[in-house]
C-alpha cells in the first residue's frame, strides 16, 4: 500500500530551510518580531531613499502607490480613506507587511533594523509616536493604533458568524 508521500509520485518534502523562508508571519501581539531596533530619523532617511518614489516624500501617496498617512476621522463618512494611520488595527502588521512586501521593487531585502526604522517613521508621520521614538520587539506591540477599537469582535456578519462549523455538532433547534 502506498504511503501518503508516495501517493502522487512526485514532489519532495519541504526542508526546514525552505519552510523557514515562508514562515515569516508576525502576529498581532508581536510574536515573531526579531531582535533589532530603528528610530524615526533612521526611517526618514531610508524612506527618502526607498519609499518616496512610489509613496511620495511624506507618504502622501502617488499614482503608483497608496497613501500611508491621513484619513483619520474619515472612516464613517461617505468617502472613507483607509491608510495605516486611519484604518490599521495593529502596529505589528506594519512590520509584517514592510518586511514581507516592501519596497515593492525589491521585497524582502530589508534588515530588521531597517524595517523597525521604517515602522517608526510611518507611525511618526501619522502622529502616533513621537519624533524620538525607537521601535523594537518590545515597543512596537505596545503602540495603540487610532482605529484599534474600530473593529467588531466577534464578527457579527450573518454569513460569517452564523455559518455552522462543520467540526461542531449542529445546533439544536429551539425547544428541541
Ligand atoms: C521601503 C520603502 C517602503 C515602505 C516602508 C512601504 C510601505 C508600504 C505599506 C505600509 C503599504 C501598505 C499600505 C496600505 O495597504 O494601507 C504599502 C503598499 C504598497 N506599496 Fe509600498 N512601501 C515602500 C516602498 C514602495 C515602493 C518603492 C513601491 C513601488 C515600486 C511601493 C509600492 C506599493 C504599492 C503598489 C502598494 C499597494 C500594494 C497592494 O495594496 O497590493 N512601495 N507600502
């Protein structure tokens, strides 16, 4: 009888090194953040070199890339502007996103110190941290984003919340 590995007759098990290359998620609580640190000033210099050409000098956005600042107070209007500053719920997502995907023309090229510095600068541009802020694995998860309380939990949408979980017994009918 064929073992599960033999079933399809092709492919090889992923090596720990290969898995490590994909296993880069940073959790909301900061789990996974690496050692290192970066300041607003360092982030400003890096952003001018690596980010401004697409996001604008102060993160205001261009036709190439979205704004990283602004939009505060717009979410419950007819024209909500979703940015890191107005919408994102956790500062740690910034580390995950920048490390994973930015700069878009050379993703995953940044070292932890550089990613922390860029996080610090973008948070500073959004008036979320002061100009002398330094971000690291301890300080970044402590940053409270302006829209942190703007998400509803548990999700009340009927198609999400009321979907029966196939792993749980079906709910019993009222009175039944
Ligand atoms: C190191 C410098 C950079 C930083 C820190 C940075 C940061 C970010 C962040 C935080 C976002 C998410 C915005 C959001 O969804 O609200 C983003 C999105 C994006 N960035 Fe950058 N960025 C950098 C460089 C670049 C460059 C050089 C380009 C163009 C070549 C670029 C193009 C884009 C695009 C197109 C998106 C939208 C992607 C999507 O929604 O799928 N970025 N960037």
